């Protein structure tokens, strides 16, 4: 979005009114009484400035003030010419607020990237070949439960109801009726999503399978049971190849981390299927990946990364498991987390070479 704005306009004035509760700003500072931040943006396009560098100006004087004081500020200023603006110098990625970013972060080795995740064959430039968001069920009330028997009962009831809706759909008299108008709106029986409605249209039936009840991390430090199923879960992402069977929980591990603006960063290691978390931005980096039947186990730490660390520390005894635990240790280092906290809000972690590997 920022790139499009500087491509389209010559001058941009951003008056940040604050009020982003999720970033820790006061809720009573929001002029609209909502939880997301608010800004007033004045975007100017002028023929006279064509060919000149785009100028971006910023002011956040009222970001931490109560809304009454914010209203008073706006009433007093009324015009962009009456505001004391800070001229910003965006970086190459069009990040405008760069004061707390550290450029050496970009010299470290990234844990993963979209390019390497999509590539075939050998991977260079990242620590891991692939990574994944946690499971998103869209039906947590049915798909999660700390009691396995209660989970089985809830899922069987929902699946039976879904199958009955499939049968009714196939027998419907009004063939032109839309699926949205057709399905039951009873939210105590099921939660419909566009994807599940599509499966209903296809006539896909489901059958409860006890072995699909799996161990899960529903929240950090909160274990639960999950009914793990591609059709009944809205998105399983790559987890059918990370923990495809209960047996893979015995030898595989994932580093589950949360970065981004919404939550404080955390990093956990586990052998259960994590949930995607509210607001997203959590990612899981497994040590192994598998075929969906649990076979063909493959190491996910790249050969390239192992070679970099062995060369750096002149130590050919370093293994991929050693590197996996080294990464986990760096993610917990207080100096790393404090110095690069702003970088970690916008990027996956980049891992430096410590003075001593061991």
C-alpha cells in the first residue's frame, strides 16, 4: 500500500491520532472508540511536482493523548500548514518509520522466505526450507476440547448434521436455490464457511475417525485435543506434512514463534500441532517434513545453513539438531529480542552468528 501511495502522489501528510489498543495505546485516546489506530491522511498530487522525489511528512503529537485533547488539537490546527511535520525518509521497502530498525538485522541469515519455500530442489540463503502457519479450524467450539470424549461427541454431532445437510441439498426441489439460502443458520450445530459450503455442493460426505484426534497447542503453554481433518478444519496448511500421524510427534519438533505488531514475540518448541492464533502472524518451523502417510522423512534445516555454521565456527561436528537448538536459543536471548524488537514486528527472525556456537 505504501508503495502505491508514493507512486501515485507527490506529497503525503500523515497525522497519526493513535488509539491502537493492540499496540498498547490507551483505548480512551481513540477518536472513534475502536481498537485499531486512526490517522488523517492528506495526499497531494500536483503537476508542478512531476519528476521530483515524493515527500512524506508525519506527526504523532496526539497519538498518546486522550481523545478530548486530540479534538482540541485538531480544532486549533485545522490546516496542514499549522502542524509541525517530521519529514520521513522511507527505506527501499517503503517502510516509513525506520528510527528503531537496525540495518544489521538484514545481514543475518533469515529463518525462511517465501521464495525458498516455493522453490524446488536445494535451497540456499535460509535456515529452513519451509514453514507454516498453525491450523485454523474456524470451528474451535467443536474441533478443540481438553476432554477427548467430549471432543469426539461434539465432532460426531457436527459431522452428522453436515452429512444431513449434504443429503438435503442433493434432494432439494428448488434447484436454483443458492447454497447460502439453503444451509441451516443454526450456529449451535455447525459453523459454515465458504469452503465448507463448496464441499457441500460437491456432495462430499464425512466420517468420524477417532485417530484424527491429535495433540495440539491451542495457545502458548495451553495443550488441548484437536480433531485434525482437512475437510472439517478450514485450513490445515502444511501440517499434514509436519505431523501427519501421531507417530511423527515422537521424533519431530517445531519452533513455534509469534512475530508482528499484535502480540509480544514468543518462541516455543513443541511436538504438537499449534493453532494459528488470533490475528495470525505465528509461524512454525519444523525439523522434519514427511509425506502425508508419515513416510519419506526429510530434514527441513537446509544443507546450505549447516555448511555456513560449520565454516563459521570451523567445527564439522555441528549437526542440524545442534543448529535447530542454537536458533531456538538465539530467539530467547534477551539482547537479541530487545535490540531487534522493531525488526521482528515486520520480518521473520534473522539469526546472527554468536561469538561462540556452544
